[in-house]
DNA sequence: GGCCCGTCGTTTGTATACAAAGTCACCTCG
DNA sequence: CGAGGTGACTTTGTATACAAACGACGGGCC
C-alpha cells in the first residue's frame, strides 16, 4: 500500500503543489496543518519541509513560520543566472560525450514542432514533454552526477517560473527553433555552439517570462502571487 | 548555553569532520551512534544526516545505512565540471556588478602572495584564508542568491577534494597568479576575461589535484580514503 | 554439499508526548 | 494617548516509545 516512505510522499506532494502554483508564494507551511492534511505525523512532514527549505522552495517567514518562497521578477532574473551557468555546461558536456543519434532524432522533432503548436493547451503540454525528453537525454549524455543534481533542483524553480507566466504560441515556436539548434549542436559534437545556443535560449526564455509578467501586471493582480518582496 | 538548535550543531560538526577528512569516505553514519556520540536524541541527528545527504556529502551505503560519500578521482573530475560552471558565472557577474576597489586590493595581495609562500604550513593556511576572502567578495559582488546557494554547497565538496591532496608550493604560486588575474579582470569589469580566467584556474586546479592523487597512490595507501567504489 | 527458507537482530521510519521559545495582544502605567 | 512590559498562546525543537522493514545468519531439506 504505502510502499514508499510517508516523508517522501509528503515531500513530492508539497513540491508538486508549490511548482504547480496550487500553493502560492507566501502560503504558510505549518507542520501541524500539513500533518493533519496529509494524515501523517509531524515527523515526516518536518523532514519534507526541511528538504523543501534546502532546495529553496520554502523559506522562513516572519516569525518562525515556514512559507512558500516568493518568486519576484528579480528572483526569476537571478534564478536564470544560475540556469544559464548550469545548462550551458550541461549542453557542452553532452556535446562532448553524447551519442549523436539521440540528439539528431530530437532535433528533427523540435524542427517539426512549430507546425504542431498552432492551437490548444494539449499541444503545449506535448511540447513541454518533448523539452523534458531533451533534458533527460542531456542528463544521460553529459554523465556528470554533480551537475545533474544541481540541475534537478534548478528545474523545479524554472518550472515554477514558467508556471507564473504562460508562454504564448509565438514564443513557443521560437523556443522550438532554439531547442532544435541546441540538439543539432550536441549531435554534431560542437561544444561551443551547444553551450552558446543554450545561453541564447536561456536569455530569450528569461526575456519572455519577464515580458509576460510585466504585461500581466497591467490588468491582473499579480501581487497576490508575489506578496512579500524580500523577507529578512 | 545551547543558543543554536541541536540539529544545527550536529550538522555543522558532522560537516566539518567530513570536509576535514576526520570522517573518511565510507565511514558509517548511524543515527544511534551519532546520537550517543553528540549527546542528543536521534531526531536532530536524523535532520542533520538528511541535510548532509541532500548536499551529497553522505549517501546510502550497502544496506539502509548512510555513509560518508566516496570521492574518487572520477568524482573529483565530475565535481570540477560543476565547479567550472558555477565559478565562471560567478566571476562574470562579479565583473559586471562588483566595486573595482575591493578587487584591485585583492589582486595586489594575490600578486604579493607568491613571495610569502616559500615555507611552512601556516603560510598555506594564510593563503587559503585569502582565497576565502576572494570567494566572499565575489559572493557579495555578484548579488545572485541562487548562484550563491549552489556555490556554498559546492565549496564543501571542493574543500574536501583539496584536503585529499595537499597542494605543493609550486602549485600555490601558480594559483596565486591565476587568482590575481581573476581579481584584476573583475576589477576591470572584464566579464569575458574574468569568466575565462576562472575556467582556466579551475582546470589547472583539477589537474593539480589529480596529479597529486596519482603520485600519492604510488607509495601511499590511498585506498583507505577512497575505499569502496560501489562494492556490495 | 549446496541451496532455500525461516527466524532473529539491528536498523531506520513513524508517532506521540514534552519542553522551550518567540510572538502577539492586552493591560497598565507614565 | 502612547509606550512598555507581562501574560498566554501558538508555534517549532527535542526526546522517547513503538512498529516495520531489511539484511544476516543458521538450520533444514533436497
């Protein structure tokens, strides 16, 4: 029944809810509340919260309370500074060590993707699944455990940032071209191009997120999602 | 008396002992043993071990036991792949945002350092303190919280790797020159040079560590420090 | 003699009970 | 009316008790 540990289940559940935005930034993460909610004791909840705090998804709030960490536009900019460093290096190593066939296939699928993005939410999900495939392929190809660990925690934050601002179809089409270029460079074993194309993609992605966030602020109340600027 | 939490004290103590090599790779980290040793309950020990595991300083051993993670030459090489990514970006951002005066001062002190490294262990410690000063200055200058977090956990691993192989005076003199160049580039606001000089330094540092490890294997028994690769 | 199964022991995982510490509100005093 | 302190309450931090899971060891059977 409960083949996995309770602390693991609680951790994943909370992590998913934070990334998906169901638990918005600033939401309080009380041990007793969560224990009651998940039907477990405080002990596994405590362990889950500690992990979330270590990853930066939760942070100490005003008193001794733990809250979902905020994600202001400045935070996103800073997050992407780390993302650029990690993903550039990942692409470089993948180009050095990866099997070309895998990335040639991915490049072709990314090249074909723009035509599929004309309509609908399911198309978007399918595209994100393809991006995840590329991430997995890069992880396997680079064969760099320490980098892989850092990337894993990073991606949760990136997913959260993406969730804050839904990409529009134009951006997705351009992203598909950027991804196709990255995959091609890796397949060619071109470390420099792979690294630089990734850096370009990360910058473009950041610009898109910030643009989306700025335009949304005009008519929608985004302050509810980004409540406290920076709690000390 | 115990103004800080017991879990924090245990965490720091274990972390220091792992980094310093007092707890060698492969050493078992039993909850009950550590609880008895530190005079606290299993609960804070458990929390400390979870943090160490999240940082990669501890890993699951053969059974359900937690052991100090191994650090083979391959591991060091992989670690430095992450280090290169993080520190290059850190230097780039520091060059972009840092105050030149701080780094000009550091550059001068690094330039003067080679003459001070002629003899003795205390000199080496003084030099490492200077390196730490540079790290702190870069952290402050880059103003990138996510990157800073990743760097913090990275540095524990790097310190452990450094501990495995004591640098010789020649290497230290060359490192001082490399550091001086990095500091100068940052002071000049030269992002490209700062980033590339850091990459060069990381590569040279890796080569020195691996060389040292290889030469030590000849006459000394290093297998005690890197015991089980993954033996069941 | 070798392999498989059962039992035992040691470990971690979870729950709960207890203690301390900080915060908030309210009351009192200046 | 404001500021300071003091009280209680709500939170986390720690300890301990209990349960379950996994590995190891030994004995029996093929």
